[in-house]
């Protein structure tokens, strides 16, 4: 025996079950009640299965902060599979997100929020309020400057420097607005419990700000949080809410799911970019720049373990590399994550571990910290392999992330 834990051994590490329906926000639930009964549910949210869609995240956050009971139905995005035919019959364009309310279907995220506000009231300001006009214009300005820098291949140094300068000018405007906010939020709201929470003015910003934070670190070596103190504080306030953390992706997920969605993301070769991308790809991550919150490593490691065990058979089935070696290699990585022991498998397959490491999706599969700990342990064991085969992540699509193999799990 080489000491690597068996599946029976690994199953003995227990973690408290998550209440998907009435507990903290999570990506697995198909029903959210907030203490209501199922008969009270009159809203259905249609969102993507991987939690990659920023516009879906916007509606998801609004419903969660507002605590409106709702059902969830999850649909494919085109970049990782075909849309379900039943959804195309309901929404001909296939656009996400959509909601259904008493038989009425509404699409386009801003229109959905306006519709929900009319039924359930505002979260902070109304999305059509005059006081949000400039904020919404700034959000579009920041988005455009980010796209111009991230998604256009630079022909020369001057051209790239100009795009970077324009982005920094735009994000500085948001930093200035946040510097004048007593609450730290753009558009604070007050919960039923009297807590200060983000309002709709914040929610329209956060999905793409999260993706900017990840992609600019990975592709450009640009540290958004260290450069803009008030933006960093704003992100930290969001991360202090379990509502937001339930929707939050990590740097690895965003860095590799964005290219097919955005039409390409281009690297700027510099020392910081090389360091950041290496930390992200190996799974070490960027620490507080990715999630600025203290956490219990043992608890989140057990969550990662539980999620892997749940989908173990399908993970073994879909991995295309050295299937006969993958099972023991995976148990070795899980043993390291749980016990800290480095135990080398008799038949080690670094490439099969690398394949899994590159396809852990946050928050679809597990929370950010759980994914960080799992990736780090996988990286530790795969690095012991003498064969350094490359696992190329698709750039123009993510058909390798087609969820059909896991839906029945």
C-alpha cells in the first residue's frame, strides 16, 4: 500500500450539507424560497449552466438581494454546447437571461430588472432613475475601454499604451465616485434586517468588474485592486456578502471562459503578466486580489472533496487522458488536499490531472476557495510527473465544458 486514501476513506470526511433552497446563495439550486412556500413562487429565472454569463449574474444577484422566491432553469450557452430546443421554442433568439412571470417571458437584463422592480419594488434606486443615468453611462464607457484593451491585438506599443490609458481614465472615474460614498457602495440599499447592501447601481457594475479584475491580471499583468483603493474596497464589500460569493467566479475560470465569449483576449507580454498568469494557471491564485476574505481551509477543502466524489464516475469517464492512471492520480491529489501528505501514485498521469485542473469551473462546480485548494493539490501531484504534456484549453469555444455528461448527476 502506498498510503493514498481509498474512495471509502475519502468518503469519511464529512461536511455539513448545504440547504440549497433556504440557505446561503449557491449555484446548484433549482429553487430558492427564503422561507416562503413553493406555492409563493411566481418567477422563473433562465440562466446559463456554467454561471459564466455576466447578464445572468446580474438578475441572479438582484433576486437574491431582494429575496424574491424563484425557480431556476439552466440553459447552455452557445460557446459550450447547443441550446436546448425547448428553450428556443420559448425564447426564439436563445438569449440569456430570461425570466418567466405568470406566463409572461421577459428578456434583456435591464428590461428584466425594470419589470421586476415594477412587481416587487426597487433595490436601492430604480434602474431607470435619473440619478443612475451617469453611472450607467460610465459602466458602458468602462466596458468599452476594457474590451478595446483586452480584445484587440496590439499592432504596436503606442497603440496598446493608448488603450491602457483610456481604460485607466475610465476606471479612475468610478474610483472617484466610490471615494465620496460613505457606505462604500455606488447605490446602497437597506435590507429588511437593516443592513447596508449593494443596490441596483452596484449590481449593474459587478459582473463585468469581476471579469475585468481577472482578465486584466491574466492577459495584461494589470492589478486592478492594488491600483484603485476605493474600487478594491467596493469589491471587498461585495465579497463580504454570501449572496455575491455564491455567484462569484475565480480568475482561472474567467481567464479561460472569456475568449470565446469576447471574440478573443490578447496577452501583453511583460514580467507581471507572466507571473500572474503562471499563478492563475497553476492554481495558486492571486490571494486577496481574487477574494479578500478570511476563510477556513479545512472546511472548503471538504466541500471540494464532496463535489469531486459526487461526480467521480463522470469525471473518470470524460477525462480523455490515461484513464487507467487517472483514478489513482486523482485520489493522490485529494489525499494531499485533505491530509497534506504527498504520496506518489504507482501510475501517475500528470496530463489527466492537468485536464481536470483546467476544467474546474467556479461557481458551477464549487466555491472559489474550494477550487483554489483543489487546483493547488492537483498541481502539486501533477508536478511530480516526468512527462510534461500540454493540455491546451480551447480558445474559440469551450465544447470541452459541455455539461451534458454531468446533468444527471
